[in-house]
């Protein structure tokens, strides 16, 4: 069986280093917001290229606290996509704001900045672009638009740790960057975790207060706050894994290239190639099927061969039961709605090997009744 994702393999690959780091925290006796978290925050901020990083409890709260730090809340409208993890939308609603959906560019699956203008009203305060699947969103035109309309930009980087846009990492472009360290992400903890990056000292101060009861340095609450902290065990694991993130992203990019080489002759749409100072870090390798055979046919076939795929995401957020009553009648999102029926995420994690990719591709060729030229002997 080839799984779609494999956090256990990622732990085992670094077992000795991780076990040592965990032992040290266990013996140290300080378990929440201590020296591991501080060190991780410094290392992660340096990695991203932002002045500050603030460890929080998960990626959803990272987005919510980032918006709150910019005083975005009740009555404010926040532009984002419906083709994303529900978490993006849940986070916007958690801070009291109203998500407004912008359609995606079907070629990249990311927010189409050309459509932002249609969603703007006087109550629009922010944009949350998602770097979906590990591909940086089209930040140039998006940031121009945001500047012209005085909108705060919080990048949802939950799937794109290490991805570059014009030579600089995502999370360093917007007013803030929100990261998740859910175990299956490119940088994953052994539990929940998240972080907000920013280069704005005032926002940094507000984030520190927001994540812990609204406390100031004297542990006196001066603003409303939450409990959204990163714990020392997770921070210690993340410090180890951060040292291997670039090597692991290179593996993902290598597997993606191998998939593309094998599959380019087939009647499926493969991820658009990326160039010019941008890197796609392939949190997912997502292909698109045509009308017939369908995506479900291909996924079912691969399932019978022991190859697990996934769909990210099968139903756009605005059409999910909880949201459809409120957002089902929003302007149509044709690219979002059509992508959902065609997309398929193939197995993708650093610990795959070339033989796995070849096996998967041979099966996909078999499904389409075409020999795999790369391996025809
Ligand atoms: C995983 C994810 C989140 C949320 O992260 P959690 O840590 O699960 O709260 C937000 N946005 C996107 C795009 C994600 O993939």
C-alpha cells in the first residue's frame, strides 16, 4: 500500500534527533512558552525572512490572531477563496469578520487577483490569499491592489512553508503570514501548532498579548486575549524538522518532476510549471481529470491497486452544509466549482522513493490504457 501522506515516515527519518530533543524538554520541566519556543520563533522568523514569528496553538488561530492584531473584526469584510481548507474561513469568522469569496485562476488554483475588485465594498478590510498546495499565490498584483485599497494582507501559508515568490519566502510579503504545523504539513509537529510571522513591531506586541490572556510584560491583562500557545515539546520537534525542511521540500519537488515526466502524455492536466524566482513546494501534487473517465474513476482504480489518493477539496467551502445557507447565493465561482470535481492529489511526502512514483505512474497509464513510455522496454 502507498499512503497519500505519511507523518510516521517523517518522524522515523529523524527519530534520533527528535527523541533527543523531546527528552531534553521532558527533563527540563518547562512545558509551555519557554526556551524552545523562543528559539524556534527566532529560527523560523529568520527562515521566512520576517522580523518576528509568534508561536500559537494551530494554523486556524494563527490566521484569526493575525487578523485581530490588525483590529479586524465585527462587520469587516475579508476577501479570500472558497477553494481552500475550511480552516481559512473558520478563522475569518472566529474574529467576527465576514468572508467574501473571490474565484480562483483555474491554471494555478490560487486566488485570481483580477477578480478582487468585484468583491470590494467600503467595509472590506483585508485579503487572505492562500498559497494552495505549496504554490505561491500571485502576490505582485494582489499586493498592488491591497495597497491601493488600503487592505491588510494576511498570507495563509499553511501549505507553503519555504515556498518562494520572486526570491523571497511566503510569509514575508504580506502584513502577516499564518502557518500551520499540523503533522502532515511540509513543516509538521507531532500534534497541533502554528505561527504568525510579521515585520511590524506593534503587531508583534499585540500578537504576544492576544495569544495569552491579553497580558502585557507584567502579566496584567490590558486587552482581550485568548489562550493560543505553542508548547515546548512541539517547538523542540519543529526546531529539528526546520533544519530538514529545505531538503524535504527538494524531495517533494523531485517527486513532482518525476510524476510530470511520466504523466505528461496522458489526457490529464498536470500542475502548471513554475519559474522565475518562484518555488512551488508541492504540499500536494494535484492533477485534473477530464469529463470521461472521471476523477472518481481514476481514484477508485488506484485504490484497488493499493494507491491512496485524496481530494483537496471535494466541496468548496461556500457549498458545505454549514455555509451554504449564508453563502450559497453569493456570486457564482465557476472555476472553484469546476475544479472540485476534477482534482486529484497523488501520494506526496518526502519519504517516497523513485520506485513508488514509477509504480503509481504505471498504474495511471494502465488506467488510461496507454503504456508508460518512460518505462517501455
Ligand atoms: C491546514 C490548513 C489550515 C489550518 O491549520 P490547522 O493547524 O489545522 O488549524 C489553514 N489553511 C490551510 C490552507 C490549511 O491547509
